[in-house]
C-alpha cells in the first residue's frame, strides 16, 4: 500500500496478534514507529497482547513499548494501562507484580477491568492475601463509581483462594466465595463454575465440586478436567474415568482432557485393571492421531504405564516419541526408580544430560532416590554437584533427597552438613534428620536435640516424627522421655496409628514398662500385625518373663501370625491351652524345644518337617489321639519324645524305636512299652 495511515497499521498489528503471529505483530509495531506514526491505543493494546502471548520471551518487547508509551499522551490511558498490567503479569510471573502495581497505581480513573487485571496478576502469583485485599478495595471503590465484580473478578479470586498453601484457609475462602457467587447469580457461569470446580477439587472437596459441576448450565473441558483432577488426587480413579465417559459426548474434549484421563488409570483400586483400560485409551489415541498432537500426551502415557508397573510399555512409548522434552526424560527416570530399575534410572539421567536437556528438580529427586536405593554415595555426590551448578541444590525437595541418601547409608556427618546449609526446611527435612541421628548409636542424643528444636520452631509433628524419635528413645532406654513422647502422641491424636503403637511397644519393652506394653497391645485389637506380636515377645524375653512370652507365642500361632526367626524353646506347661497343635508351630525352623505337657489338648500329632533343629518334644498328659507319626524319626536332632498319657493307639513305628532318642509313651493298642 503506497498510502498507509494510522488505522492501516493498527489493523495489521491486530491481525497478526489475533492470528497468533506475535513476533510479526511486534516487528510491525516497530516499523510503524520507525515510519513516524504515533500509535493509537488500539495499536498499542494489540502489540502488548502479542508480547503477553510470548510469555517471558515477550518481556523485552513489552518493556520497550512501555518505554515508548511513557513519552506519549497514552501513558495514563486506562485501556493501555490495563493491557500493560496483564502483560507484566504474563511475561514476568511472580516478579511482574511490582511492575504491574506501579502501572495500576498510576491510573487516575480505574475501571472494573483495571481491578480485574491487577487481582489476576496477584492471583497468578499465588499471593492470596494481596488478591483479597485488592478485592476489598475494589468493593469500596465500586460503591463510589458504581461498578461491580464481574465473572473475571470472581474467577481470579477463586484461583487466588485455590493457590493458598493452607488447605483449611483456602477451602474456607472458597466457601465464602461460593456463598457470594450464589447470591450474585454467577454460579451458572461457565468461567466461574469451572474455577470453583477446580478449586474445591484441588482441596479434596470433590463432593462439593461435583454438585457445582452438576448445577452448571454449560460445561466444558476445563470444568470436566478440574473434577477429574480432584478425583485422581483422592485416588478415586474409577470415578474419574466414569466422569470422562459420561461427559465425552457432551463437551469438546482437548489434549488436556486425555492427559487428566490417563492420570486416573494409575489410581485404580486394581492397577492391572487400570493398565488394561489405559491401553485401550492408548490404542484410541494412536487411531485418532491425538497421540501426536502434543508431547504431553506421550509424557502422560509414560507416567501411566510406569505407575501401573508396566515399565516396558513406558519404554516403548518413550522410544516411539519423535520429540522428547525434559519432562519425557524425567518421567522415564522416575518410572525406572518407581519400578526398582535403579541402574536404568541413572543411565537415563546421564543420557538426558548428553542429549543437552537440563534436569528439573523432579529429575534430580528421582535420580537421587535411585542413588539412595543402590547405596551409591559417589553417584549421589555427582548429582548433588549437578544440582549446585543448576542452582537447584537450594530447593528443599532436592536437599531432602540428599538427606535421605546420607541417612540411608549412615553418613551422619554429611547429613548434618547438608541440613546446616539448607536455606529453609519442611516437615520432611526435620523428620529425616531426626531419623538419621536416631539410627546412629553415636548421635542418638542429637536426635532428641533436633526433635526439641523442631517443636520449638513450630513444626507440627506427624507419625513419622514420632516413629523416628521413639526409635531413638528405645536406644536410649530412657523411660521418662518415652512417656513424654507418648503424651505428645496423645496430644496429636495419633494413638490409633498402628506404626506408632508398635514403636511404643518396642520402646516400653526395652525400658522395662511391660504393663504399658500390655495396655497398648490390648487396645490394638484388629490393628495388631507381625511387628506388634513380635515386639511383645521380644519385650517379655528382654525382661526375663519367658512364661508370658510363650503364652504370646501360642496365641500368635493360633491367630495365624508369622514369628520372626530366632532360636527359642517353647515352654507352655499347664497353660490350659485350647485347640490342637497349630500347623504354624511345625514350621519354625529355629524351634529347639517344645514343651506342651499337661494341657488337655485334642487332635492328632502333626508332622514336624519344618523343625529340623527340634531336640526335645514333650506332649505328655494331653488328649491327643491317632497314631504316632513315623515321620518324627526323620528329625535329625530329636533326642527326647514324651507322649504318654494321651489317647494314642497303634504301634510305635519301628523307625522311632531304632532312633537314638529317649522315648516315653503309653499306646492303647499293641503298645510296646518302654
């Protein structure tokens, strides 16, 4: 065009922006200025929106445009300023809030869009408090200038509430917002409803999210995906898939819909079912070509297969991907680690580096986890150095992984060093350092010291904290400290946790408080496991209460529990035992002596094939019936067998008579007395 005017330039810039050609839009804006034209607010707004769509890459162009605007009358134009606020929020992330605030403060006549834009910036930043403070100011201004919150205001506030790091306060804010939204009539709005569904689902209030979802007049992929994500988070994979199947013909699904769907299969009650359903979707994605639409689909398939235990299928997907990003590699490394393929995880980590891709925090954590499982300090230190180069070593999750490696391999001094260099801690950090000291005989006192520090700085104690400190208390054999910890367990309402109860049983047994052990054990009821039973036996033996230990052994065997392997003589004379001889007792390879006389036990004498070390077997004065098993002669170490005063019949097996042992019996028929 030989004669270009202001409108021509503005339309061309707008056209590039609307057709997702942001670089061309920015270049055209530069040519317009170079040609001597002063852009109007329409051209400036289009150019700034182009910068906004470029994200971080658009910041330089956006700041140049801002610099140009400051020399023109548009510097205080409310429309231009509104777009500037959004541009800084999109291009600078959390750091853009300060720049956006300066622009916002410079607007004399703020309108509803100005408020929406600045609230949105703080919402994206995750600054819940500032977003709601601004909303409060907006409401006060609204009374003066007669503007009210729109669906975009409410959507940003919902996102801000959902960004809260505290579940309870975030959920409370959402509930307050829901009441306001119902009152204002916005609940049926697609944008507001979708934000509410995602927010409540994120905090685990899936039932509320589902009610809102059902109430919405129109639904889209965003609202459906939000509900599915919430269900997946609560490990309700089957329900998540059901939602997708019901809605797939009612909403226009997108690639994100399939990403969320694939995540659901790994949360099925039976992973084999999840894998089977996941494969069906995989076939559909291949058939429709959706698998090639976005790299996130391939990455999600890798994650799904890895979490379902089908790591070879994950490898196949990875190999067939024409384009792989850092997430693809991280997913494979994590998958190998989850499936105990630790060497493959570390090999993939090295291959990722050779491919020129930069590991993320998630990648480092998975690689460090594999190092810990292999006990490879050398490789762990290499990955640590890699993290330092990338500036990721200060991330609390990476530091926690390092702590875990050094703790698992008993490098307590390195644990202490890593912990001291950490700029911040979380609950995992404290639990790991307390556990590391508690497992080291030379540092047990430090476990107590750090446990007390953890409480002093205000961290909430959880079951892992108590298990770790009770382990240290057991080693210290300090009953007063054990009782103090027990009191804290009660205070935190964690006494029903079976792992903590087992830790208390072990601790009290070691310090001689068997009455406390018996009290805890009696209340455990259905929560008793092998650790509980064996802790009681060990406690009785440690405190030389052998008779009580043997009573527990008998009760344990009749309950079908498995004994840990240790050599013992079972002495249960005159204990009024009921039932026959349990089969579990005949499988104890460490059993040396068995005294069950004077108990009036019924049943037959079983084979003792599983007791090769058995030397003495006393079964006299019971009500045992049947024949005397000849298989007892196969026990290589048996030298005493007492079976008199029972209801046995038949002859003594010749092999037993030939066996070198003391045999006392009295059979009813054909007896050969000795």
